[in-house]
């Protein structure tokens, strides 16, 4: 007999511990995120539409700051340098950290914990410390490398004073300082792959190359994406290392957008124009991250 009442089961409602308690635990982080990320981001966007300085006050100019960016030669030089530095750093960090992880993720390797610690140790140092140390190593007159070269009868090399070599040196030092950190992430991804897949591939007669390209890489896709996105963001906001090692020089050879934003904002007192540069930097980072997501594609499910 049809009573007209719905027979669809009612969705159970969670109690306090299931709903309110998790929200209360998330509340402090959400407040910090809103206060120190969301609100400053909107304030920076508003500031980019003004001609504002600490000593000159604020004046609304609309999109005029972004129009000036289009004809700012120094800004586009820093954009080019940032793209070169980011592309090279992300590619090298991904390849080198994966290679180190492939070598050191096996528990049967003798001394593997010591090797992991040795490669991870540089990532614990501050970039200021790393920059000072490598400036003593690669410096022109007092640098250890050039001292050895001159002792052997060769000429010194302008590691930090030649434009091309300075950028290559900065990229190399960044790789040395950060590869160990991303190696740990790669190792965690490798250890999550079921060993039974490798055993089955070995039984089927698959070689190392086939196993790597058909099992390891596909199952590491999400880990690779994490490494690429994190290293990309880190490369775009690199400041301390380059400032200490080269100061953005020689000329503008190693000057990135972040260094230019600092100079315009705090040395030239053009806060509004610097905010416009920051908004442009945020857009570039977002575009690069989107491209990385597109290149990696959707994560495949392997049973």
C-alpha cells in the first residue's frame, strides 16, 4: 500500500566529533591563510592599480602600471632571466633528484642512510649561508677554484663575473642545495610502488629500461608533478642565493623578477609599480603551473 511517504533512506547527519571538531582544528590554519595570504594578495592587487610610495602618498592610476611594464626593458630582461633560471633549475632538479632516488631507495645498498643524509644536508642550510660559501669557492680573486687553477698554471675563470657563467653557476649551486630535498620526496614515491609489479615484469622478461618507462615513471607521475610544481615556485621566488652570490650581476645577467621588485619597491620607493610586477610574476607562476599540470596529464590508476 502506497502511503505517499518517501521511502528513500535519509542521509545520516554527522555528530559534533565528525563535523565540528575537524572544522575547529582547521580554523587556526584557515585564519592564518586568510590573514597572511588572501588579504595581502588582494591588497597587492589593489596597490598595483595605484601610484603609491612611502614618501609620496597614493594616487589611483588604474592599469597604467601594467602599461608601463610592456615598455620596461629591464623588467623584460628579468623576465627572460627568470624563465631561463626556472626552466633549467626545474628540469635539472627533477632529473637529478630522480636519479639519486633511484640509486638510494633500495634498503640493500650498503651505507644508503649515510648517502641520503649527505645529499639531504645542503637543503638544511639557509640560502644566505650557501651563497656566502659558494662565493668564497667561485670568487675571482679569493675563490678557492680559481686559486687552484692559477696554482696549476691556468688562468682564472669569471664564474660570477661573466654573464653566461654567472647564470650557470647560480643554477649549479641551486641544484647542489636543493636536490637532496626533492630526492627524499622521490624516494617516498618509489617506495610506494608495489614490489610485486617489478617481480611480475622480471618474470615476463622486461629489462631495466622497460621497467623504468612502463612501471616506474607512470606510477611516479603524481610525485613528479609535486616536485616540478614545488621547484618551479621556489625558482620563481629565488632571492637570497642570487643576491648574495652575484647581486643580480654582472649587469642584469642574473637579475630575476624578485630582485627587480625589491629594488623598485624599497630602493626607488615605487610601491605601486612593484606591486604590478608582483602581480605579473604571480600570473607567470600560475601559467607555468598550469602547463605542468597539462603536460603530466591525468593520473592513471594501476591495480
